[in-house]
């Protein structure tokens, strides 16, 4: 079978990749207009000039490449390459205007990677005195990074008739997100915009200032976690904290669930199962963290009941907001949060982690293995989840992604331990980056060695695209072999 697959494979066609990369560059240029306008309004002239250079450069690049004539069909490996390229290219380009806020290139790149991957880790010691444009740009990158530049491109510029399944990787593999059609991508975009508008209105209703309300909403709906201040949620009153946590939950639930609500199909299917599972897991995590806090600290019950649920919402939705500094937590609470961040939210949502749906599939497989020990040998039983038959390839893919996530975490954790950092705190930081969460125990800062900053950047990119797209980039068959035009 492997030999047959090798004989049938096709390497990527560079004209195809260049054409659609050009179209995505045009979308990125359009998205960059928002922080450019903010910088002009706020009088950040140096940043405005930098955004002007970026927008013009992206427009010229996009217009030039988009004119290439190519077949409409995109191969799976070409789609994966496009996604990987745009998620690496975006922070690389956006580092230039972010350097206008006083950051060096590497710290600006780290900030941009954290933004576009919806992670929320930052090397900045304080946001006091930071230009408003910098605060807006970070949250804005999380907003469009949460939905995905690919989905935006499918919805806005990539022509009808394109086989969009070729662009469907990780989050976009299922009908939950792009569904292989431009029309479905537009529906998802509408849902995302509606959640954002409702989020801003609700933020204003609970007493936030307009600018802060917009930034918190961008970061919450995308489950990104960049706050416009140093204290994250701690500076907000409890109504605002509750509202932001609910927005994070909305972003961590599959976007197809919200669309299904309008179609009266929201009580059936995998999306509803994931919604229920997320709420149940958040409850369990809240109780576990609360118990750990009570047993290990002298924190009052009122404080525990306040902080534990907020941390649980933040970790499970992979939003990364916090009402208390995580370095103050006991070891037990950190371990619970590590497990929660690694799993993450729903498949087809804006959250990170290896996804709760894959955990449910793994549990279903384990349950079936145990059930088979009680059955006669000739009994036939299928893998099912909420009435849907699970194909072998679905099971294999789910288990493989879980293994790959754990492997990336372990390999990334080792350099931290070797360089003398606390094993538990290092694991917390690495899982937070790989799960694109953003909670931190303080290791991520300007003084962190460049090598470890690089490791965290790789973790964030790996976690956002769920690893496979990056492995495809180093697979020889991607680059060498027959190409479709040659056959």
C-alpha cells in the first residue's frame, strides 16, 4: 500500500503555491489597513510609515503573484504548504511595524508569532507607556489569526470553483470550518463577526472603555488572551471578567455549533457533544484547582471561588487570560492547568490544544477495547461517537495528533531543563506555547535566552497548525517527484 501511494504521489506545483500565496498576501495587506488607520489617528507616525511600507509591499507582491495562470484544483500538500507559509510569513512581515514600538527584531517577531497563533505569551516587561497602535495590532492579529488567514482568503478573494479542500488542513479539515466551499467559509466568517460585534456591545454594557472593550473582545473571541494592560483580567470588575470568560467559551466551541443554532440542528451531532464536554471539563478543572488551592495555600474561600473558575475557563478555552499570576499557584494547580491547556477546546473552534474531540475519540477507543474483553470472539462492534461511525483513518489521525503534541512538548521541555530552569515551570510554559494558550509562570520575558525564545516560537507555530503541515514541509515527496502538469 505504501509503495502504491508513493507511485501515485505528486510534488507541489510552485506556480499554484505562488498564485494563492499572492491572493492571501492581498488579504493580509487589507487586514493591515486597520492598525495603519489606528496609528494615524493616534499620531504614531513612525509606526504609520512602517505599516505603509508593509501594505504597499504586500499589495505589489500579491498583485504580481495573483496573475499567474494555474489549474483550479489545489493538492492537499499544496494547501498545507500555503497555510504553513502564510502563518510564518505573517509574523515575519508584521515584525517590522511592531519594531516601531521599541522592540528589537527577535522580540517583535516573538510578539507577532504569539499574536497570529492566538497564544498571548509576551516578552514585554510592562505595557505601561506602550503605543495604542501596538496594543491594537496585537489584539487585531489574534482576531484574524483566530479565524485563520486561509479561511478569510477563501471567503473574500479566492475565486469560486476552487477545490478548497486542498486548502483544508488541521482546523479546516472537517465540515465544521470551511467545508471545502467558499460559501461555507463566508458563513463561518459571518458567525465570527457576529460573535465579535456582540462581544464588543457586551463589553461596553459591563462598563469597559470602548478601546479596551474592542481589544478584550478581539482577544477573547479568538481565544488569544492579549490584554491591553499588565494585569490581564485582574483590573476588571467581576461582571466584565464573567463576560470575557463567556466570550472565550464562545470561541472555544465549534463555530459550526453557532451556525447550527440558526438551522435548528444544534442539539445533535459532534458539535453539541463538544459544547457539553467543554462545560463539564471546565467545571471539573475549576473544582480540582479550587481543592488544590485550598489544600496547599491559606487562600480564603472567596478568593478561591473567584480565581479557580476564571483560570479553568482560560486554560480549557486556551484563551490565556488570568486574574492571578500563575507563578503564585501551587504545584497541584499548575499540573491541572497543564493538562487542561494540552487538551484545549473544540475541534473547528478558535482554541488551541490537541482538541477535546480527539480526547473523546481516544476515550471511546479505550472503552471499546475494554468492552471487547467481555464479548465473544465472533462479535462485531463498531467505533461510534454520538451515533456517527468513526472510520479507522479518523481514529488513527486523532491518536497520532495526540502523540505528536506530547512529543513536541517533551522535546521542547528538555532545553529548558538542561539550561537550569524549574522542570514544572518549564513544562507549564512549553505546554502553554504549544497549546497556544498564553498563561505564564514568568519564564517568558525579555531576559529569556534567545534559543528558548526560538523554541517557544516553534511551539506556537506547531500548535496552531497541529504539526502535520510543518512535517509536510520537510517531507522529500513534497518537493521532489512528478508534478501534475507533467502527467
